[in-house]
C-alpha cells in the first residue's frame, strides 16, 4: 500500500509541474525537489521521464473519460451537456501550460498516441452522440452533418495549442478554447436550442459567481 501511495504522490507532483511549466522544461530533478524525495526514489517507480509522462497521460485520460461520461449521464438534454462541458473546459485549461501538447507530440510519442486515440475515438464518439441527441430533441439543426462537425470540433480543440497561430504572449489558451467552443455550439442551435442554452448558461454563471464568493 505504501508503494502505491508513493507512486500516486510522484504522479500527482509530476502532473502539477507538467501542467504549470510544460513537459520539456521539467526535469526529474525538478520533480524530486518539488516532492521532497530523492531522484533515486523516483527511479524505483519509473524507468525514465518518458515512462512517467506516459503514466501521467494515462491518468489524465482516465480522469477526463470519467468526467465526460458523468456529464453525459447527469445532463437532462444535449444543451445542458454542452453547458457543463463548457465549465469543464474552463477548469481543465485554466492552469495548463500552452506548450504541453506540443511537448507531448514532439518528445513523447507513446503518450501522444494515447492522447490521439482518446481524442479520435472516445471524444469523437461523445461529440457525435451529443449532436444526434440534440437533433432528436429539436435543439440542434437537423441538416448538420454530424461526422463532419465532430471532426471540426476535435481539431479546434488541438489547434488552440499551436503557437504559430496563437502566440503565447498574445493569446490565453483558455480564452481561445472558450471562443472556439462558443462558436461551435452556436453553429448547432435551432432557435429553440439557443433559448434553452441562454438559460443554462446564466444558471452556470450564477453558480460560478457563488463559488467565487464562497
């Protein structure tokens, strides 16, 4: 049990640093110092940094999968699901270093492929299911090509991390993600869907304001 706890502690500490500073700029020494353990202790659980990055990525994929599934189960309809996903986006990207996905793609191929598989299979299926549900409920335009729009949505998530399009000193990754998401969902709505969305959006804003005050 102690070994499991130690490994979880190392993964949590590494994840915190990767999210804050990106992956490439964080060394095993940085992680050891951050956790107050020796580098030797870290190497008892992870062969090298690449293995650690893969383990951190696996943990985040599992967490995101659980989060998306819970949102889908709890939402009363497709519009509420989108609003809740918007809140998740803000939370997940708020403290993320913009270079994280770039570092993953360039230096840690196994972890990158894991992220691509998660994005192109699970997330894509979730988006397609949500769009089809919204069509049936009358909230999304029936003429929308579900598969095409799902792919576009997936690529706009990733494109926000491209520094050649959105330089770090000019754009906030959170703001870019929120803007692309807002553009995406407004392209889906019927008049009925837009009215319902505005109600849910106001409800979410009130909830966030209450949380901030507390």
